[in-house]
C-alpha cells in the first residue's frame, strides 16, 4: 500500500509539473507575435500602388449572381489602404494599432483568420479570430448560412477560436478581444452589411475559403 501511495504521489506531482510547464509555455507563446510575412499583401512592397475596389467587385457579383474569386493579396491591400483612412474615428486613441490582416486557409473545409497587429511600447502583439461560413439547404429549397468562430480543435474535443500571439486558444478566450473586433466592425459596417444582405441573405451566396483565395458563388 505504501509503495502504491508513493507511486500515486509521484504521478500527481508529474501531472502538476506538466500542467505548470504547459501553462507557462502557453503564456510565453501568447506574447510572441505570429509570423505575418507569409500573408500575401502584408509587406508594403507586395501591395502595389492602388488597391482593388473590393466592395464594388462583390456588389457587382451579387447583382449579376456571378461567381467571383478574390486573392489574399487583393483583400489585404484593400484593408491596408482603407484602415489608414478610417481608424482616425474609432481607433483614434489606439495609436498602437499597426494593421489588420486576413489569412485564407483551405484546411478543415476552409476558413479565414482575421488578425489584429498592435504595437505595445517596443513590442509587437497579435491576436486573431478564425471564421468559417457554412451554407445549408433547407426543406423549402431556400438556404441558410451559419458563421462559426471555428479554427479546428485541440485533440478533437476543445474548439479553437483564434490565437493570442502564436498560441491557439479555445473559443471562450475570444471574449477578451471581442471589443476590438466590434470596433473594427464599426469601421467597415457598410461593407459588412452589404455582404450580409446581398451575398448571404438575398443571394444565398456561398463563401468558400481556399489557399490564398476567397471564392463566392451562388445557387444555380
């Protein structure tokens, strides 16, 4: 019995040690900014002189019910150009905001990662949120689209919502950054309403994220 109790004690101490190490590693990685250099359109020299009018292209596609494909570079060039103009309002006091970027990824059915990059004193910090759009056909032949904060899962059980730095975090942790995304949404409220109304609600469009691309198509 004594040997058994000693073994259980060692097992408990090992488990507690691994928990502390895991927590420490998670905290460390959360303060290490993720590498954004692989995102098309992130580097200034990768953007060109003038951004494509993304909202106009989407509106035209919705009007004609015609499929459209947008590259990661096009979207990030448009974001970089328009964020500079609009952030003087909502983000006027948040001078540490460096940029907002989108990474398109086709893994696990396709998703987009929305990344906020900040400068805090001499340190760069990133936080992100994963989004996935799922369209389903209902019994009356109409369509419904669900937006999910879905970045996969830990060990197939804990749903991932985004990243703090390099560390992937469960969906519940997004509560700590939700206000930043709500402020960001207010900057592009007109565009978001247009996509929701003309693409999702009225057009029943399907938004698909592929590697370095976003594709929008409509029912036949």
